[in-house]
C-alpha cells in the first residue's frame, strides 16, 4: 500500500516537505541511489511492455519500495510521480525517444519522464532512465548545466522547435545525444494500443539485453548485458565482465547495495 512515510524512509529523507526546488533535487538524487533500475520483468512481457505504463500504484509500491526489487522505467517514474504529486509538486508526464546504438532515436513514447514547474521555470525529472543520466533535475532551458563532473545541454531543434534533445558529455568525453522529446504533456492513455511501440518491442524482444543501474553520491553504476559502466566525478570506466563471479558481484551491488 502506497505510504509517503515508508517511501521517504526508503529514500533516507527526514527533512522538510515543502514542495521546493531544493526538496526536488534531494529526492531525485536519493531515488536514483536507493531505487535501482532493473528491466528483467520485460523479458516475459513480449510486445506488451508499454501496456503496463498505467501502473497499479499499491502493487508496484509493495514490490519496489517495500519489497526492494528493482523496477523498469514506468514503474520507478510512476511511483515518483505519485510521491511528488502527493507532496504538492506540479508534475506533468512527458516522453522521449532514446538514442540507439546506430544514432537514430526510438519511438517518441519509448521512455517516460516528467516536468515539474516552479513559477514558470520547468525542471526535467527522470529517475527511470536505463543508462547513465543526470542525478539532479535539469532546468528546461538552453545552455550547459554541470553535475558531478558531467555536462548536460538541452538543444531545441533549429528548424521548427518541435524537438528538444538532451546531450551529455562526461569529464573526458565528447557530447552525445541521450534522447529527444517534444515539449508536450502526455496522458497515460496514449501508451495503450500504440502500434509503433508494439512493433518496436517486437524487435527488442528478439534479443533482450538485461540492464541494471543505480546511482551513488558522485556517480552511477550501469550494467548493460555484461558491459559495466561506472562513472565517478564525471570520469567513465568501462569493463566487460567475462567471469560469472564478477558479473554476479556487480549485479548484487547494483540491486542490493547503496
């Protein structure tokens, strides 16, 4: 059963609860640190991965927050949306197409995240991205924003302004797109029966890659298949985990450790 007190205890937060940008930053980072990403559930869902976007809040809370398992994007983001809404934040659902290995972007409703508004200023909130991401919310505006050794930049499409693209640059790397999105509020019903997503899921399920991820104070640990990416103060370290013991150790650290 969804319970704010249990949720905040899970996140290790005991401070004031006025819906401010400071509280949003604190909860966002803690969520990435204490609630891991794990897409193992998608293996058995076939083409219907996104049919579960409108989560059963109580059931998902019991599994992820109380039970301690990792969650997929819409589970983690959905729970966080409910928490923020009940704390009095102005939250809107939006979505993005994530950049794929070949450089193209996935369907525009592939990934769910949120926008939180404060007196005309809007903040991107994303606690459910599979790969390395921002630890604290980003302001939806032009210009470079710096977090824990990593630079982020939001670019608006110069042709018609239809899309924004989130770009990321680690301490010793180059700018790379993360995902693109339209600046529009979404409704959960838009995901139901989306044939583009079903077709995309069909392709994904041909070779499901397990992805696990969790943040820590100054970085993130992400396991994509057997490729382990660890980021500390913006510096990326990549290693392929060939040995079973090494792989299991990293999985356990992500899913159980903090």
